[in-house]
């Protein structure tokens, strides 16, 4: 039996706009529908939603992905940047969350609608559901991926001398994988014979 739920969450993050970074507090209301009778999957879905908003995105800088120089500077200083396909207006953040939260629930739970407001947006509420226009979020991007990503993960190697191995965060890392799901890589060891050829 499908059950309709709702929850209220908060997100503290910063926004990059017109050369400045400003702190912002978001209030997020979610309408939800369970799509499974498995209580564990329902709990994992809710855990993913809460963890993504309150831990993964927490204290990140929301920024237009076209702001390449600023993104590189923020990353070099150790700040987490959440890249968006347009400026981080409240409506943009609402659409991103609607897409990403549905992606991370992988069909076990559906976000039916989202309401978002923020202190920087004068607490005006933005409403979004599947009937509304997705704009640039209809294109492929990290917001449609089921992993807990917040930007396009690419390893930059500016010097050409150092290779940095940087893997993506997984739900298994956060203790929120589905029951019976094998972690990526599975812990398998591959043994190779690299002896000299005779």
C-alpha cells in the first residue's frame, strides 16, 4: 500500500551571486509517496533524503557551473561547491532538489512536490512538482544520478605530473545502501601475473 507523507527540512548553505558569497538558510517542505511496502527501503529513502540535504549539501556554496574561475578558487580553498546549470535562485535550488531527491530514492519513494523558501529570498515560497517546467534540469547532469553527488566529479591535473585518485562518495560510505546491494568494487582483489616474458 502506498502512503502519502510530508516532511520539513532545513539547509544552511551559501550562494555565489554577482561576485559575492552570502549565507542562506533554506526551509524545505517535501510531499512524498512510498512506492514499496518494504519498511527498510522506506527508511533508507528517508535517510538518503535527510542525509543529502542536511549533510551532503550543508555548508556548500551553490554556484552557477559557468563560473569556472570562482569554482576553482573555492575548491582550492577547500570549500565544497554545488554546481547548478544557472544562478542559484531559490526556484533553481527547488528544481535541483526535486530532481536529485527523486534520483537518490531510486523509485522506492517519490518526491511528489517541493516547497522552498530562504532568508535571502525574503521567505517567498517556491512550489514545484512534475507538472512544472524543468528548464535546464531536463538535461543530463549530476542532479539525475542516484549517488550522493553535488557536482560533476572530474579529476583536474593542471601540472601534468601528479595524478590524484578521487572517487565519488557512495551511499554505502554513508550506511544508506539498499538491503542486499553490493558496494561498488565489492572488495574484490584482482591478481595479475606480471612476470617477464621468456
